[in-house]
């Protein structure tokens, strides 16, 4: 349904003659309406795995680039590309997580606060070196101490994203799936 609404809106906007072919009974959905129909509680679990997978894979690629492929521009670009999209995914996940963490109290609320704080730390630890890499590319400065600085922050970011994922998994399996823990029975 979501796919059909997007396709019909795009097709009719680009060619009004296609309005005859496409079903006319489909309501005109905005992105916000589609998210509400999909369920805002499902958006965060949809995004959550991307910064973990892309972040850890990107850090592995950065290690390979840093230690073994120092002068290979392809490896440098590929590791940056993956880490850039890990940062974008982390920002999306952080934004959708703010909508997902309502209604928890007690230990679940404490765990959620830790999870949110670690998510902010992860966004910063991936964002700062991505920005440094963008600036070093713009100003054509390929300095060893900037690469080392990025390596340290990416390593801390990998630890942070793993910790954030662990806390998030604990929240889901300990508090959201097991309602007896929340109610205290």
C-alpha cells in the first residue's frame, strides 16, 4: 500500500495521463500519514540495525585502510563512504528513538536514559571523524595525526555503538517483551 501510494503520486505528478491507468480510489498519502499508518513504534526498530552494521564494518575498513592500504584511494573512499552512511543512519536512529521511548518507568526508564545517552555519544564519536575526513579532503590535508585521531574516535565509536545496541537489546528483551518485569508481578 505504501509503495502503491508513492508510485501513484509520483506517476501522476510527472504525467497526468497516467491518472487514468492507476487506481483512483487510493487516498493521497503524505509521508507523515504513511508513517502513522505504518506505526511510529515500528520505525526505530527498522533503523536500529543500520548504524551497528555499517559502523562496525566501516571501522573494520578504516583499520584495513590505516594499517595495510595507506596509499590506496579506493580503500580510503570506501571506508569513508560506509562510515558516512553509518553516521546518517545513527542520526536517523537517534531521531526515531526519541519517539519510541515513551511509557517506561522504573528500571526500564533508567536503562532507556543510558541507551539515549550512549546513542548521543555514538553519533558524536562517528560524526566528528567523518567531519574531520570531509575537511581534510576539502583542504587536501592528508596528515598522519588526523588519521590517528579519526582511528581513535572510530574505535571508541565502535565500542559505543556495540554498548548502545546491547543496552537497547536489554530494554527490548527485559522490559518490552517481558511485561511482568514492568508491572512488578
